[in-house]
């Protein structure tokens, strides 16, 4: 039986922005390069008898795209996705900070 961790490692090479949203695209002289925040995780194991298993998962959020037009390169953010990530982050970071401050006051 092959090593599950090595197989999962080989499979993870295709994950990320390129795996989720594809390569850069040229449209009428304009190049669109997708940008995303992605995460993936895997686990696996086996026993001495050679029985094993594994699995994994992940997510990818489109953050925006770089737009290249001639020599001009600019970033166009995906506002909806950035807000979907930023609002929960700020909420939980604020709660954690308030608890730290409350603990330090005691």
C-alpha cells in the first residue's frame, strides 16, 4: 500500500487559486489574473496490518483580480468576498481583545 500522506501531498499541489479559478486569461489585450485566499488540510493514518485511510478538505475565497492592460497593472478587489472575510474576523478579534483587556484588569 502506498503512503497516504505522500499521495495527499501530491494531490494538494493542484489546490489553491489556480485549482479553484484557473489560469490568467487574456481578453482583448487585457490580462485578468485571479487572486484568492485558500486553505486546505489533510489527515491520514494506517495500522501495522496495512489498513489505512485519509481525507481532506479546503476552501477558497475570490479576493479579487489583477488587471494588466499594456504596462498598467492594478488590483480590482472583490468587495463582497472581502467583507465576507473581514466582518467575522473583526468581530472575533474584537471579542478576543476585549476578553484579554478584561483579564488584564483583574
